[in-house]
């Protein structure tokens, strides 16, 4: 055990010097004067604390407390601004959670409601089956090809007149 681990074990050693877990610390203190002095300093502090006595509470403490409570009860009610300031200063935020949840619910309702309204208001497209849709695409393609052919024929009319050799 080195001095650092011994310093960490000093409180345990103070409260329970005979514990077997403190054997290593005791062995180190027997050989290390610095740690032995630290332990002696702790023991002196604790023995001094043992002699300290808490001052007696005043005999009139209860009466004074009761008087102050009665004065506070009899005082005129604070204005709404004062109460709001106190509430904001000394709250834990717990009482704002329902309001926050309500606000989020309103946001959700408004968002979802607007999406629902837009889907309702959007003109519904005539439902066309996939087959009809494909046929329309093919028809459009065929028309485009025909127009292209016509354009090509208009560009060089002699090509089609001469038979392929
Ligand atoms: Zn040491």
C-alpha cells in the first residue's frame, strides 16, 4: 500500500480501527511517519468534535415561529405579478408539464388536421386501373412515334421513294 491509497483508507481506519480490511493501512502507517501524522491529526479533530456541544435552542423559538406564521397569514395577499414571480422563481418545472403536453397535443392536432383537410380538399383523381394507364402510355408512345416518322418523311421525302438496293 502506498501513501495515496492509505489516505483514502484513513476515514475507515478512524471509524473502525480494528477491522481486518484496514490491516494493510495499519501496517503502512506503522512504517510511514507522514501517514501516521495524518491519522493523528484526524484523531485530534474528531476528539475535538466529540467535546463540542450544540447550542441550546432558544426557549421562545416555537412562539416566534408561530407569530411569524400568523403575521404571514394575516398579511394582505400578494398581487398576481408577485405570485407569478414567486412561482417562476421557486418552481421545479413540474407544474408546467401538463401545459407543455397540452401544447404538444394542440400542435399534433393542428398538423394532422391540416394534412387531413388538404387531403379532403384535394380533388380526387378518377381512379384508373393500371391496365388502362399502361394502355394510355402505349397509345401516347405510338402517337409520338408516328409523329416522328412523319417528321422524318417530311425532311427527306426521296429516301422512302427509292427502294432499298
Ligand atoms: Zn504513507
